[in-house]
C-alpha cells in the first residue's frame, strides 16, 4: 500500500532522513518510536508530502507521489492526518470543521456531508458537540474531532503525528480508545507516538528510528521484549 | 530691562479688560460670520454634501484598498517570483511617495483625458494608495496564522487556494479588523487632499463658502469640528465592534 525506497530529506545542511526503505501493507498498524530528532515526524510528513523528500521514491497504492506530475491533492485525499496540535479550524464549528473538506474537495452536498459528520461524531462519542467551537472543547475532545475530520474524507490510510503528546494525561486514554477502535475496524495506520502501551497493544509492527534511519523493526513483542540493537535497548530502558 | 511683576499684572488685566470690552463686538461679527457661513443661501447644505462626498470617497477607497490589499498580500507570499516582485514594487513605490503626488499623477496624467467625476478619480487614487498599506496589514494577518492551519487544510486534500480562502483568510481578516478600521479613519483624514483636484468634499465646501464670505475662521473651524466628530463616532463604533468580537472569541 505504501512503498518507500531510499527516502532522504535534508533541511539545508541538516540531514534528517538518511535513507528509509519501508513497505507498509494494507491493514497494518505501524507504530514509529524513537528519540526526538530521530526523524519520525519528518518520515510521516513525507508520506503525504507536507515535507517534500529530497531523494527517494514513495509509492502510494502503486502510484508514485514523488514524481513531478503527481496530483498531490488527490493523494492527500486518500490519507488522513492527525496532528500533535490538533489544528482544528477555530473559526468553524465542529460540524463546519468536519464538513469543509468533503464539501469543497469532494463536492459533497451539504446535507450529505452533515449526515456523514454526525455519524463520525457518534463514532468518536461527541455528537452533542456538533455546534460547539473548538475553543470550547478540551484537548482530548479536540483531538477526537480532528480524527473525525480526517475520517470524513474516507481515507485509506491514517497518519498520526504524536496525537497524544499535547494532551493532559487524563485525556490521553479517550483519544487512544478512538484510535484503537479505528485499528480494530481494519484501518491502515502509521502512528508516531511515545505511548509504548498503545504501540504494544495495537501495533502490528514497530519501527524504531534513530539518527535518520530505521534502526530496528519487528512485532511489538520482538522490539519491546527482545530488542537487538544497542540504541533500541538504551531508548527502551529510558521510556519503559 | 527688567519688567516687574506689577507691570505684568497691569498688562494682563489690561488685556482681559480689552477682551471683555471687545467681546460684544467680536460676538456680533462672529455670529454674523456664522450666519453667512451656514444660513445664507442654505450653505449648510454645502457642508452636508461635502461631508457626504468625504465619506463616500473614504468608503469607496477603503473597499477598493481592501480588494487590492488582499490580492497584493497573496501575491506577496506566493511562490512565483514575478508576482512577488510586482506586488513588492507596488507596495514600495506607493509607500515611498506622497499621497498628494499620487493623486495628482492619477488625475492629471492617467485620467487626464477621461471624462469622469473627480470624486471617482479621487476614490481610485486613495484606493490604490491605501491598497499598499492594507496589503502589508493583510500579509501580516496571514503570516500570523499558525502554519498548522494550512497543513491541516492541505492534508485534507484542499488546494492551496481553497486553504487560503476558507481557512487562513477568514481567521486573518478577523485578526486585522482593528487595523483595517484604523486605516479607514486615517483615510477619512487623508481624503482632505482630494481638494487638489476637486472641491466637492468637506474641505472643498469650506473653500467655496470662504470664496463667497471672505472669512476663513468659521468655515475652517466648522470642518475641523465635523471631521473630529465623524472620526470620534467612527472610532467609538469600531471600538465597540472590536469589543463585541473579542467577547465572541470567548464563547
């Protein structure tokens, strides 16, 4: 579903990704862990071209997104993204946030978009907040709305960039629960996170990144219980 | 030469006495001037229509300025080097030359052989002028919006245009409304220069009256008061709107 070959990304002189090869299959839940500055977020952001790769090729469902003539917007429609800082649109209601893209991009009739939005709000347990503004919601609620907003485009893949890192501890659970439900429904997910419990429970594969490389990968059991690489061991000993 | 306190005292009381003695005569002449300025030949209507044109020109210029400003601001932050250069030059030239000179160039060179009302020429000139200032305000407003907003829009498959129009601009414009209101107030005062090409605005009304009565005092004082009151009212109104909006933010 996602095939990454030789992915490199430079910011000026700084080499953040030094060559990533990955094949993510349909239905996989790939969890990316690693110390800060290791390139996890950059890797994720390259997948929907929020960062333009310096080198390498990315195929999404067989289509190269790194080729010059790619329709970036069409690719992004297939991939939902959830950000650390939620990035809800503060000038729109919850309903407005969710229906904006379906109406503008997919030309969905407003009534249909709102019906879809209400279903999604039901799924994330916030149907009663449809007419609230983001500022009236807690961080956890905002992030659940952000997930619903991404799902409204009916993506094939969901990307999560540290979705719980900006949350108060007591709100982490509600967001992870929504993500877990999504995983159980068979969504293909790539999740950058520091939630090792989530990685262990939901992840079908764990990537450990350090210094711009994927240093180690395997099932959660392999990586967490029996890490092979020294740096993985050191990192896990600090966070577990 | 030393002037004693006593002498100053005599001088001052002398002046005061003169003023008091001269006041009835002054008042008589002043009130007859007021009558000549406003009442005679219904000249108050001149001021009223002058005020109307001043407000009309200001309003048209601020609308035109907003349109130009938004377009220029978008060009200024676009990826195209050409568009950036065009708007950069425009902003630079307009901000680097006096409004009055721009008005004269637009009137006597660009619209020299065009037969349209001068207040329209004035509105266009002031619109082009304020467009440069508004462009910088709008650009600042757009840049003040967190990059995450754009990323969220783009990640949903929206084009950069859709993201700008539906997500960034509404928030940016809300943030810059106070600055835009201020620009409107500045424009009302700036339009006094329109007298260089026409005499239909407030300043023009004062000058026409003065041409008949040979009195500067009353007409000029009158338009000063009118400008002051109008600007006071509009500033208060804008302050109220701003306050209401800030309250709405706390929803």
